[in-house]
């Protein structure tokens, strides 16, 4: 059960409390930050010196970006507690990049794909109709499909004498503790279950002689990697262009996950529920993009937001951005503690495999929840189902394996890429084949009401709508315009774009305005909370609430979208 919110995002708890909570966040997240690059680098067969460097650089980048999320600069950063950590979505493509061309290949691919994220961060409104939660959910569910074989390989990645008994025992103990405790535990303990599973599994591996603590003993308490031992091949081959589409696509999917996290953290960080501010979302995606840019320069696995931020914030009731700043600082300090890094990097492979199995299983459920929250009707179900099986079919070479060879064969062996592209294609097909949006533009002024009412009357006549439905649409339009005009400064003229769209049993009026309006969706919610209070300025809001089936107001840095749906 969640705790009452004690500190909102702009409130400052006492320093000891803020630091203690930051330590709790850090302990929950640091395993993922360190273990993920360890999995990628070990699976690709890279050197231990590169692994030590990658762990150090990952902690530095995640620390800087977590601090930036809490304390934004310009339009980069959300202003909320959003932990940044190494992205598990990049495991498969990062392994492929390292095998194809080493760290330089990985860095170049991450660097180029990060610019796509910057563009989309500032023009996020472009994708609002295509990159939907359903599309993001499909891709997230396909991540375990592509990465799970790697987890299974870790199960037996031990000396031959331990493969018949030692490795299976360690996997079983890690899973039974991690999964069993996760089922039985409640509250905060549930968040610690993967870490507890790792600890118990490692102790078991040590008892049966499967774990060597020598690297931990030899590691210094304080220090930085020996950069002189690093040697990167600066040449790139044709595999760069083969892998680039996959990296760009995974970057977009990581952006979709960040969008979901930044919406959720707003919900749990405010005492009074408000509609999501998409300027916060754009800032979160911008900070994510900066993290990927730095990761590209440093030739390491990119980062993303960690959803555990939302869970811990909701459970503790502390959403202060001061905690987020402390978390970023702790990550930076941890980068200079080699013994801590060595302890995590030297985890026995069966423990890592079991941990990865738990994490990927939970990741699949996250994708499933994203699809469910988007609402599953016949069309959405068809898009999700077909995309999933197309992705699985190509991943395991069930679909015409001899037909796709060379560059296309390598690209289409990634089920996440193929399944995600299928979902986007089908979503575009849905949008293109649905009824056409009829658009017009006008100046936001009193005379616009008559102009737009005439426009709506023509559409209603074309669609042969009844007089009652026509009257409802015209009334909704009139009251919406009154609200927009009251929000406009008297000395400032604005262009208004309106589109009308018919979808199943509703007519949607969408208003696009380059204006920093007070959120109308929140104002309607406030009316519902205080039905007995009367204010003349609320006339239009009350009528709009009565006549509309749904009102949604999305605020971006450059534009506002106001959607009003009327039942027909």
C-alpha cells in the first residue's frame, strides 16, 4: 500500500531523510547499472579492462543524468525523481555491435542514434498518434524474447565439473528466493527481492566453490580504471549500417518507456491529481538523449529511466527533487569505488542468469500492462497479436529463413526490431485508413465562433448527422472557444487550427494552439471536486463538461493540443 505523500516535488525534506532515501534508491538501482554492461561485455567476449572502464563510465553518466532529471537545465530534465540507469533494452543490439566492431562500433551507433532522440524530444507531438502505449508495449514484450537465450547461456557458463550439480543448484536457489520472496513479500520488501536473491545465490555459489572472491579482494577501495590498458580499434565496417536501424529503433522504444515513466512519476509526486504535463515528458526524454550522447562518446551501453523510481516514490511518500539530486551524487561517488564495482561484476554467471530471468520476466509484464492500459479493442488486439508473432517468427528464423540473407538477414534476425516495425506499420495503416480529418484555421478572436460553427455545420451535413448531434457539437465548439479566448491575453493574436474526426460512436474536435494555456482538463477535474461552488467564469467549463464525452489537454513546449469528444 502506498504512503500518503509527505513531500511534494518542490518541497525539501530534512537532509538526513533525503540522504537515507537516496541511498535506498541507489542500492535498488546500482545492480542494474553495473550488471547490465557486465552481461553485454562478457557475452561479447570483450576484455576485463574494458569492463572495468564501462562500469566506471556508466556510473558517471547515470549520476550526471539523474541529477539533471531532478534539476533541469533549460528544456533538458524532468524536474522529478527519475533514476537513470543502464538500459536492458540495448543488451541484444549492444552485444551484436561489440562482436561486429568492438567498443568503437558500439559508441558510434549509440552516438548517431542519440540525435534521433533529441529531435523527437523537442518534437514529441509528431509521434503522439503513432508511437502509442500499445506499440511500446509490443516492443517491451519482445525484449525478453530476444534476450532470454543469453540468460539461459549464463546458467551453464561455469567449469564443466559444476554443470551437473553446482550451477543448477545456484540457479534454483536464486530463483526460488527471488521469485518466492517476491510473491510472498509486501510493501518495501518486495522491491528488495531481486537483490536478496542475488545475495543468497552468491553465498550458495561460494559455499560450493563456484565463486571466486579474488577480484574483489584485489580491487582498491578508491580509484579509477587504468585507461592505459584500453585499446580501441578506430575502424568501422559495413556492419555499422546494418546495425544502425536496430539502434535507432531501440532508442525510440527507450524513449517510449521514458515517456511512460515521466507520466507516472508526475502522478505519484503530487497531492492533487493533475493531467500529465508533456513539457515534463519532453524534458525527461531530452535528459535521456543527453545520457545516450555521453554514452556514445564514452563507447558504453546507453541508459534510460528506471521504473523503480515510481514504485519507491509511491511507497515512501517522498517525491522531493532534492532526493533525486542526492541520488545523482551517490552514483558519481560510487564510480570511484572499485571494490563495490568488482563485487557486482564478479557475480557467478548462474546468479546473473537467474537475475536476468527475473528481470526479463518482469519486463514482459511491464509491456503487457502498457498494452492493457491503452485499452484493447479488436483493432488494437489485432495489431499487438500479429506484431508479437511476427517478431517471434523472425527472431527464431521460423519465417522464410532462406529468403532473407546478407544485410537484410542480419537486420531481420532481431525480433524486437521486426515486431516493433510491424506494430508501427499496422498503426499507421489504421490511421491512414480511418476517416479523414477535416481541418481549418482561423484567428482566435470572437468572430471565429461564427466562422467555425459554419464549418462544423457543413461537416455535419456531409456526414448526415442528426440535428441533435449537430447541436451538441456546435455547443461543445462554442464553449471551448469561449474558454480559449478567456485564456488569451488581450494584446496577443493567435492562430487556431481545428480538425474534426469521426471515430466509432464519437466525433472528435481537436484544437491546436501555440499558447501556454492553463490546463483545461485540470480545470474540469477541479469543477468535479467542488460541484457546489459557483463562479461565473466557470459557465463554459460546466457546459463543456456536461456536453462532452471526454476532454484531453496535452501541453508541449511549442504547442497545445485540446481534444473534445462528443457522443454521436
